[in-house]
């Protein structure tokens, strides 16, 4: 006789696990959380043990008490799958970006697209003689680490000269990007994370 199929994880169990982790990471008792959220300590215990399905009002009170977005209480209730990308040395998806008067090579190292986050990492090579690189305006955060060479990065009205080993992170809301390549070749790693 075949074993029964496993039950999918219950959302109540996920909410309970998230609440317990958040509470314990702050060193707070169930009674402390209950008093500030306006519910009983017994209810906090029942929620943490997955015995009840709390109302949105109760979840909002708990999230406010723990100073987190309400969505944080659902973090353990996600589907039981995840993706990963392993790129070995010298590998990756090689691409070329062409604009009106510029061209550069880059290698895609990672790309993850979820409903709440878009994440990408690239290794980019700029050549001094390939014309002015493009600038960008977007959302989220951009991280840049210079791997070799020297170039000037624009962020809003500020200019930063980056050399091998230097790194910079910026909010993507302002105009940003490399505006001058000083050495014959400049290679850098760029990582961007944003909400879709």
C-alpha cells in the first residue's frame, strides 16, 4: 500500500512560526506581545502553535507591536520551492548592449524574479574607445564593485572615481551610471535589487 501524499504546509503553521521567530529574536515574552497588541497571551500561544487562523485585525496588531510589515508574518507560509543559480568561474550568459553611440559586453551571473523582488548580477566590461556608456534611472538599489581599471561613476550630480577594489551602492531613483572610462578597459560587478 502506497504511503499517503504529504499534506501541503498550512498557512496557520507558517504564521505561527514567523510570529514565534520574530518575538524570540527580540527577546520578548508572549505576554509582552499580547499586552501591546491588545490580545490575550493564550491567543498568542495558540497562533504560534498554528491552532487558530488569526484575523487580519489581529495580524495587523501583532505586526505593529513587532514593528514589521504585516507581510513579514507570512514569510514562512511561502511555497516549498526556491531557485538558485550557480555560475562557475568563466561562465555566465554573455551579452552585448548597444545604444546609439556605445557598445559594451556583460555577463549575466544571476537573475531572480519573484512577485516581490527582482534581483540581477552582472560582470560588465567597458572600453574607453566604445563611446559614452548609458546612464540609468530606476527603482531599488544598485551595488557596483570595480574589478579592474578605473572609471568615473555619476550619481545625481556627484562624480566618483572607482578603481579596482572600490565599491559603491546607490538608490536607483537618481540618474546613475559610468560617464568616463579612464583606463583602456574597466571591468566591474553590478548587482541590482528592486520591487517589480
